C-alpha cells in the first residue's frame, strides 16, 4: 500500500519536472537564438577578445552566456531523465528504479550547477525579464528535482524490500 503512494508521488514529481525542464529548454533556446541573431551587430563594436566568441549575449550580464548554455543543456538532460524515469517507474522493476534513481541524482547535480550560475547572475544584476523567469524556474526545478530524486529512491527501496520479503530474505 505504501509503495503505491511512493509510486504515484514519483510519477507526479516526474511529470512536474518534465514540464519545468521543457519550459527551461524553451526559454534557453530562445535566448541562444536571440543572441545568435544579434551577435553580428552587437559584437562588431567590441574589442578583439570579446569578438572571438561565436555567440555574444546582448542581454543580461557577463554570466548570461554560461547560464543560458548550461540551462539549455540541463533542459535537454532533464527532459530525457524525466521521460526515462517515468518509463522505469511505470515498469516497476527494481533494476529500472535504481537506474532512474541514479540518473535522477546526476540530473539534480547538474541542475545545482545551473542554479549556481543563476544565483551568480542574480548577484551581478541587470537581467532581462525572460532571463529572470529562467533563473526563477531553475531555482524551483532544483528543489523539485531533489524531491523527485528522494521519491524515486524511496520507491526503489520499497520494491527491493518487497522482493526481499517475498523471497524470504534471500535477496
């Protein structure tokens, strides 16, 4: 009975994370596209070291480039992890749940890296409203990813415990 509750909680958190990571990916992709379109006219007046980079972000501050690129990567990784995690939780096998727990933990670690860059960008200041939205969603998704990782770990332990009880402790 308790395992069904942890299963539904894990699925709900995975769906929430899927939506949040999709929003992150959309906003970050828009920011990269906007920067690529504005690079030629914005970077032509800059000094030589700044003109070397292929993408110049005219909005935000000096941390914007790193933050947006990491956010785009985290969005794609988070979507992939959420989809495979949902498949593994629905299959309800112990090896699949442990795989989902491991990938969820790695995604959370990478999300914390992007959240650190978001915090640095907030600390520096002067960001566009779209970038502020991306920063806020990145901070929110780091918390929901932590909850999701915990729920998947609890679900995996419930399944492993049930298997041990069914086999009489021989697992």
